[in-house]
């Protein structure tokens, strides 16, 4: 999945479903994986994506 700078990548909510924080793409890139779960430890990667300008080849 491709993302553009500023696209929302995900969010964290509290126990009541209130959004605590949104996470946005810092640059254009490609999402490698998402980590979704009922809970995650602080510091756990929630999404991994490659920044387009650092990728070796854009064509597969």
C-alpha cells in the first residue's frame, strides 16, 4: 500500500475508544506491515514503511 506524506497511518485509543494520538506518514512511501492489537507495549512498532526516496527500485 502506498502512502503520501501526511497520510494517517494509524491511531491509538484509550479503553473507551477515544483517540489518544494519530500517526502520520513523514514522507511518501510504501507500507510493509501494520501491527494491530488490543494492546501494545510502549515503544512497539505499529507500522513499518519504506520512504520512497530511500528505496532502491520503484518497479517490481
